[in-house]
């Protein structure tokens, strides 16, 4: 668990965007929402996979992969609505949230 927390903290601290006004990646509400929603989806999906009998590695990839796929679909839909404008930073926040949620969820035995 200690290694997982260290990896997540390292990712969160080093992932900054260099915007013209020096706005931090994490100070943008939209990016925080993408991260949080992805973390919840990944945690839930990973927990469901663990509950169904998959081992930690398999359940991690099920939760992470499902969440990234949902994020890609959502960004594709946004790109069509916003005249082809897709934000890569949104997808980066989705990936970080998916990784965090899946990593944390694999450490617990969820029963539901």
C-alpha cells in the first residue's frame, strides 16, 4: 500500500500544465471533476471484478481499462459537440483518476 500511495502522490505532484497564466492543472475545477469521476468509476469497476473472483492484477486492468475506454468515448463525443475541440488535459485527468481508483481498489476485499 505504501508504494501505491507514493506513486499516486508522485503523479499528482509532478503533473502540472504550463498555461500562459501559470494555472495549475489541479486548480481547474473541470480537471478535478474528471479525475474524481474516473477514480470513482475505476474503484467501483475494480471492486466488482475483485468481488467476481478476479485476482488483483486482472481486476486492476479491468477497472483501469473500462474507465479509460469510457473517458475516450466521452472525449470523442465532446469533440464532435465542440467542433472537433478535444482537450487532452481532460483525458490525462481521466487516466490519472482511473489509475488511482484502480490501484486503491485492488488493495481491499470488497463485498457487496
